C-alpha cells in the first residue's frame, strides 16, 4: 500500500504530494485522502511521475471520471481522454486568467496537467484562489457583482475548434425549454410571469436564457422540426 505525504506549499493554498506512484494501484483510503487534499488545498503538485498517456489517464481517474475535451485534433489517438497542449499548430497561448470548460453544463471539477516538454524559459502555469478573492472583495464590489450572471461559450474565432467540436460542445440542446423561450423572444412576446411559470425557471435562469437568445450566445438558429417539437413539448409540460 502506498503511503504518500502531503505537504502544504505556503500559507495561502497549494500542497505537494510526495511518495505516490500514479502508475500503480492506489488504495481507496489513499484516494479519499487525495481527493480531500485537493478540496482543502485547491492545487496539488504530485511529484516525480514518469507516466504513459494511459497511466496518466488512469491515475487521474482517481479524482473523478475524465472528461473528453474540446479540440478533437489534439486528443492522443492511443488515449483520447488525454490532450496535448502545445505552442504550435495554431493553438493560442493561454496568457490570461481563466477556468477551463466553463461552457459545459457540468464543468469539470479540476484541470490536470502533466509536463512532458518545457521551454528553457517560461512555460509556467499560475493559479489563483478564487475563494480568497471573493472573501477579500470590498462590500461595494460584492454589491456590484451579486446579481450578475455570466454566459460562457466557445470562442467563435478559435481556429483549433473543429466543426466536430462545435457540433458536440457548442450547439447541443441541453434544455428544451430554451427552444420555447427562443421562439417566444423571436416573436417579440414580452417575458411575463406566466412564461416563467411555464418554464419553471428562476429569475436568474430566465434572464440568462433571454440574453443568450437575443445575442445568439450558444443559441444557434435552427429550422429543424425536432427543435420545434422540443419547444412544443416544453410549452405543454412534456
């Protein structure tokens, strides 16, 4: 049985895991300890690994079911759950603060990186504790963002997203009620309490869907009969 050591990396967040071999089986008790350490520390650095793509995928599955990522062209053929991140082939550098895959209805709980080749200088990944960021906001700033809703979508002009990526991740009908709302908005009918009751949506959800419909954010036009049936079914409560 493996007995890794978990050491805090600082006073704010982050911890290192020493004495763990992800290529080998991990006991359930250790898996539970690692998952709790991720929750407690937000970032884990697992030292001294030498893994194949499949070993990396299987080791990371101890933290949850791996999620198939965007950019199908960068998925490894021998292990599609693992994708390459490179500075070539039109992949843009992620030189801004971001959280991965927030356009998914169920975003992943973590991003897991395994460095195989690094440049002589640079190549660092920085992390931020957003819990601490929220805790340290002024009361005025909290008041400004309290009622805001974010809309997350795939970048429309990103050359590394294929048509397959967009078909799978950008245009899927997750909520048939949105089909009804889209047609309601297109017809110029005001949003009323009766519509909200029909949709069973909260004020925040209804406002977000209405904004998506009016701005075309993750709300592509569709003339398919199936989408019309989705709207009709939502209208009559099916």
